[in-house]
């Protein structure tokens, strides 16, 4: 009788302890594509009667959107590779972390070891971490993925149009001349192996495909499948890789325990014929510009049970937000000893109708502040025609033709075609004030302002290369 009484008294305590026991920390997979355009994913496609812009079939990426949240106003913090990736890893504008431009094989610089990356935050929380694919944040010893929080690395340091183009396993070159036709398939295989191997512990997988960056490559057996020609073939092959990762999550029973983020590092490269190029329609321009087509990119986030299926978020969000958002769901915090520009956007994807935490988004090209957006308004500062659309300037057009300051209502005119600055001078003035605040913060080369809150890029002395 006494034993029975003891069990009855202890039972509520056991229930309480079970309820209070921490659940397994959610897994995180960030899938980053290279130069994928806003219009290159099925669920983002806008019907266009022009020949050459047929819909690319992406059923697996579309499945993510149907089962999660699709962003319509999500921004890469740069319109070119390295700075955008630095922002994703640090949660900061590229200029703030000394990373305004692209790295090349001769570059002595890289992501400063003093920066705290998303991988480092999660590793301290007990996550297994892996980087698969394109790094492009420094190839020298202090800057490689395993120096920035990743337990393992399988991929390349540079994009597929730079030489030498070699494949690494951690710090070792395992293939000096990898076959690019099979490279993205192997990245998928590596990602799937990681998911299966780490199924019993929380993990962070950064899967950074090298597709659809030019030059375009895929297995010969997959050519001629897409209505959008070779470019469509490559994107549809990439979509099949996403499908394999989702299949691995389903088969391991991890789908409901995993946040999947799918996005692109910047807008599409629109050089070349239609069957070999990306598309950002109905946005204006493309990669290497601060027009919407250069930096507004597809982004989908799926976390079954937490993110409502089929949600469409039309609020401003950015790749910089991934770090604070993921840190929060993992029970961690972003670094508290420095400025982090990203915001926790979990409310945007869990509470339909929640407002953006950003009062403004700033469009930098290199160290030059070229535009600012607040709510639906975008103020574009004067620039030359060459600065505006370098990939789309017609032969013989004047390179230095000055384009005046212009104001656009992106809610009504996402293609940036109708300048409203004369009708709304008060809006333009408000956005100028926001821009001046940012110039004082991290600078603007157009006005020769250095900014007071910039951190240095990592640099290796010449003797250390």
C-alpha cells in the first residue's frame, strides 16, 4: 500500500518532467542556388507570351512552397556571389563585414575569422554541420568552411567559370579537374548521405549548388527535356536534386523536424540566347544590378507543423534574416557584441499577416548605395546606364548616360517603369533620410562616406599565401 501511494504521489512529477523535457532541436537545411532567376521556378513563373520564356517544371521546389511559405519580396543582400554568401553566413550587409565584391583565385582575402557564422552558432548548440557545394568566401587557410564552423566540406572554393576549378574534401583537393556534368548530382548524393548519417542528432546542412551558373552543365541523358532549352534542363535537374533531399527527409522520418530554406544568391545572368539564360520577369534587369531583377530572388521555407502550408508572405525579408531566425529556433542568439542587420522573421512564416521587422532595405552594389526601399516605395539614386544594366546595355549605347533619381511604387509597378518622384516628393525625402542614416553607419562610395560601423575583411599577408 505504501509503495502504491508513493507511485501515485510521484506520477504527477513524472508527467511534469516529461512535459518540460526539451524536444530535439530542429534540423536546418539551407539550399542555395547560383544565379537562379525570380521567374525560373514554377511557383514563381509569370506567364509571358514572348518566345523562349516557357515555364520551367520544378515540382519538388513547388512542393516546398505548397507545404510551406513562399516569399514574394525576399532579397539577396548583393547582386553578385561572394557578398551575398557572406551576408547569409553572418546576418549582415556585405559592406559591414568588409565583403563588398567578388573573390577571385588571386584574392588574399576572405570572410574574417572574427565573424561569427550561422554554422558556428549551431555547432555550439550541438549541431553536426556540413557545407556541400560552392563556398566562395575565401580559399586560403583562415577562411575555409571548416574554419567557419563546418565539420565537413565537399565542394569548390570558386564558381565554375574560374580557374583553377578543383573539388575539395575538407582541405584536400580530391579532383583537380572535376567533371561538371556530374558535379551537382554528386552534391545531392553527398547531402543525402549527410542527412541519413546524422538522423539521430540535430544537423545543419548548407547545400550550395553551383547551378545554374554559367557555363551550364548536366548529364547528357538529361538534355533536351525542358521547354526552356539547356537552361531549363539544368534547373529541372537541380529540382530533381531537391527532390532527393526531400525524399531522404521523408524516409528517415525527419521531415517534420526540419526547416528547409530554398533560395538563390542573386538574380539571373541574362547574357546569351534565351535557351541558355535565366529570367527575372516581371522584374527589371538582372544579376550585377540593384534593380529588382538583380536582388529579389525566390525564397521558400518549409517546416511542417510550424509553418502553415501554402502561406504567401509579401513582406520585406532578406537572406540576412536567416541567421537570427535559425538561431532563435535552435535556442541560441545572434552575436550580442556586434551589429547584426538581419531580423528574426519567424513571425512572418508562422503568423499570416505579420509585418516585416525591417523599416528599410538598402541596395548596395559593391560599396555604393544605389537604392533604398521602405514599405512599397523604392528610391533609386542617380547612376550611369552602365551601372544600371551592365548585362543588358545594347551595343553602341552611351556608357555614361546619367539616369536621374527615381521613385517607384513596387506594389503597383514591380518592373520599375513609372517614376513617381514628382508626385510624391515627401516620400522621396523620407527615403533619402533613411539612406543618409545608412551612409553614416556603413558608408557609401558614391558620397565618399566610410561609415563608422564597418568591420574588416579577413586578409592573409602576401608571404602567407
